[in-house]
């Protein structure tokens, strides 16, 4: 069914597949959006606090997993109506909501403003956040309009990387992101596109394997952003449950039900491979995988790249494409999320 382009396009009313296929262009759009950012006296010597929710917050998770170790003070991601703790004067707050109207994000920004801090960058495609940025004369990155906020992740990551280079928190992160564009386009063209038949298409193969099951994305700690992306994309695009966990934490609790609970037959474990820089973590993660294989349904999800960033971007692409193909198998349009819209209106 997934090789029937006419049938798939009939289901995909808002062309989600086309949007995620333009990920290379979205990476470039993010860099362009941040290229004119005026950073002034912005300081992030005390670390970065990324304030957001949903797909916007995953941009912060990705930056933390990719660049966190090289940024003084690290990267913390807050999801809520107010910052989880007071911001230090030398901490940079990055406030991100694609729509610009996310109530929780606006609440966190209000908390920052009440502390009289102007050490803030605002990222959105418009909305109330843009109005606040103009009124308060705060550094603002305006993202291009897309039909669905969750597709903006490549723009968010690229724009933040470019901004951090400008501030001096990173060196050539934006350039590294730009270098990932061609490999990313090649991965889509040769392995993920609707034009690539199932026998050579890893995303279609994974979609067929997990169809009818509840996937659980399991990743080493430094890939938590990718595991969360699997969850949210399966939730919103495929309209189905998906959960995630990170290793080694997951081996200290979930190993028991995986091997004892008969309901584990309803799940499939997706092991997200990483470029390990810690042999202990690599060895124990391999041991954890061996403990589950043979007892429950498992899939090794591999995304290769010359750099860790390339591999991470390709992992995001696998999650995005697989979730859309899962929607096609269930014959649901991946774009609409009417339940979320109604909830926000209430």
C-alpha cells in the first residue's frame, strides 16, 4: 500500500509528506531567519534556558543533546507555565513557540520579563511573541510559515545554532548544520522518499513492522530528543500511542515489566543507535538490547552519518517519515490534530 503514491496522496490532504521532504530547505530557512539577528550584549555564560512546549521544545532538547557539552553552563529545557527555577542574570533564555501563541510559553516569558531580564531571544512565526518582541525591543527570529507547527523543528534547530554562533557560545555550529543539508537530502532521496519502494525504504519497513503495535522508542541518554520526537510524531501524525525512555535510566525499572508483563506483547521496542563516546554506555546498552531480544518484539533503528549531527538529523527524518507512513497504513490524514485544537479553545 505504501508504494501506491496515488492512494497515499489522497490520504495526505495537507501534504505532510511533502513538507518533511523539504527538511533540507527548512534547515537553510532557519539559518537565513537567524542571519540578521542583532545579539547586542546577549550573554549565555551561565548556560541556556530553552522555554517551550511540544515540537518547539524538542528543538531545545536537540540542541542540548548535540551542543550541550560544549556550552558553558549547559542547556536546560523548561516545559510549563513558568520557569522551573529563577534565571541567572548570565543565563540566556530562548523562548520558542512556532505559532507565537502557546499559553505556557507566554507564561514562561512573562516570568522572565518580571525578573527584568532582557537576556532573551524570542523565536516564532508571528503571533503574540512577535508583538512582545517588538514592544520590548527583544532579539527576535521570525520563522517561515508552515501549515503545521511540528514540521518547523529543522528551522528551530538551525536558527538556534546560528544564533549561538553569533553570541559566541558555539563556534561554527551553524556551518555544521549547513553541512548536514546535502547528506540529509540524499538520505531522503535514496532511502525515505515515497518514490523509494518498500524493499529499499527503511521508514516504510519500520512502519509495516510497528503497525498494530504500540512503539516505545529507547535511546541512550544523549539521544533523548530523538526518542521524544518519535513519541510526538507518532502521537500527532499517526494518531496513535507511542512512549519513550532513555538508557541507562530505563534499565533500572522498565526491564522488569518488559520481561514479566504479558501485556508487553502489545509493544515493540525501537532501539535508537547512537555514536557512543562512552564505552561503558555502549556496552550496557548492547546488554540491555540482548536482554529484551527474543522475549519481546524489537527493532534496531539505525541512521548513519559522517558526524554525530548528521546521524541525529537522519534519526529525526526516520521518525518523521515513519510516522507519516504509519498514518497512511491506518488511512488517516497525518496533518489535522482537531482534538488539540478543541482542547486549546476550551
